[in-house]
C-alpha cells in the first residue's frame, strides 16, 4: 500500500541545519574546498540542462 508522507516544517529545519553543520565540518577539516561545496550545494547543478527542452508554451521538460 502506498503511504503518503506529511511535510513537517520542524523536521525539515532540523535536516537543513544538520546539512549546514556537516558542510561546516567538511570545510574545516579540509574534506572539501569552498568551491567544491558551492558546486555541490548549487540548485541548478542538480538539473540536467543538456537534456532539457522547451515544449509547449510555458512548459519546460527536464
């Protein structure tokens, strides 16, 4: 049976803070450079722009 989850703003806030804390630790210990971290966290880097095409008016397929 398919279960539908519910958005929990408090849990999402905690997840984001854990991610920020891990990013900070990775930077301080030298596991990643600031440039690498910026690339990892960039929103548009996660999208496959090469595969994207503009379809009907107002729609973009990814």
